[in-house]
């Protein structure tokens, strides 16, 4: 019983030591929390990308113009190729000019779009690297260059090409700028606007050379474009299903079932339109070795079916990336081009 007193006495120094050790704790905690205090300079560095190197403004403008998308403008050769009026000096000169003008119009739309969406793009994991959002291209500069191109391209078309091409380019710019401002937020209308942009490209070459555009050409081209556009939207909706937010706000209003219906319907109408064109002789029998125009139906249907594989998987992104990224689809496309060319040349 007498040993309990020393135990109590030895416990008191321990308490004293514990009490003495407590005061430094706030300093330790302060050292731990100090790196987590908000630093305005550090926050500013995280929001804005590093300052662009000198002379990079031109490179930023070029990137904003989306060079990868310029391949879409090759659709201007579709109508002259179908009419067999492609390989002449006059046709090649006119088509090269129309291609350059359409590229300038598309670049103007991209510049205005990125300048308008700069704030929203900065909060996006990938779009924040776009030159305008990253600060490489100032927003006023993007607006100025985009506006200049939007004025100069139709003016040059009115001076250098057919008046119909200038009207078409003006209508294209008005429609696409309206899409950037509001139409991209309207259900179904957004699909129609993007599809019409492809159709306008295909019409431009025929208008520049005065080639009549057949109803089958317009039906096949229009619904073929709708097939690829809706397949891309469907893929985006599938990939972003269940995520916190969508890259396109409108995707949250579409259902995957509806988008699947649209690309399946568009694919069916495009195939039907092409078959009606290819299988109809128009009263003029072919004199070539083989009926290339009719045989091209097989390659066309195979191409649509192959593209639909990627659409069904939800991996149909940009059309040019799908076509060039799949070897089988690229080979089918080359086979179709060969048969189509032989049919036009009547070999």
C-alpha cells in the first residue's frame, strides 16, 4: 500500500512533461498547414498557362484555325468529280480557289467560337490547352482576325468566282456564327446546321463550275453527312454517359436511343439514294468493260456498314480520323473511289 505513493509521484512528472510538450503543437500544426494556405500568385499560375514564347501568336492562330479540319473542305471536288469535269486547268484553278475560301471561312468561325468560349474552355481538362483559352492568342486578336476573314473571304469570292459561290459562303458564315452563338444549344437544329455545312461544301464546287446538282447527289451527300454527324454525337453521348458533366451541354438533353435512331435512319436513306443513282442508267447504257457504277454500290454499302461498327461501339469521333484510322475502311474507300472514277471515265 505504501508503494502507491511513489507511483503517484512518478506519474506527476509525466503529466508535467506532457503539459510542457503541448505548447509547441500549434507551431507544428502551423508548419503543416502553411503550404495549403491559398497563395494568389500560385493560383494565378495554375489558372493561366505559362506565358507563350515570343513569336508564337501566329502559331496559335494557325492552331485555332484547326488544320486537321481542312480535309473536310475537299468535298468541294465532289460534284465536279461526279460530273467528270475535274481534270481540267480551269476546274482545278477554280476548285483550288473555292477550297482556300472555304478554309478561310471555316477558320473565321473557329476563331470567333474559341474567343467566345474562352472562359468555359479554361475550366475544361483538354479545351483549356486551346491557344485562346491558354492565353497564347488574346481574345480581342481572335475576334479581330476571325472578323477580318469573315469579311474578306466572301468579298474575294464575289470578285474572283461565280456570284453563287459568294452567296453560299455568306450563308455558310451566317449559319455557322449563329450556331456558335445560340443554335448549338437547340435540339435537332444543331445536327441540321452541322450537316448543312457539309452539304454546302459539296455544293460549292458545282456552283463554281456551273455544274447542275442532281437530286440524288444532294440526297446522298446530305444524309451521308447526317449519318457521320449523328454517329459522332452518339459516340460522345455514350462516352460521357454517367460522367459529372458533358463536353457539349446539349448532349445531356439527347438520349442515346434517339441519336442511334438518327444515324441509322440517315445511313439507310444515304444508301437508298446512292443505289437509286447507281442502278438507274438514265436512258444511256454504259459502254465500259464492266458496269462500274452499279458495282460501286457494293463498296459504298460496305463502307457504310464498316463505319457503323464504330458508331455502334461509340467510337465514331471525327469522320476523317475514323476513315484514316481504320485500314479496312480506308481500303474500302479506295476501292469505291476507283470504281466511281472508272464509271465517270466510262472505261
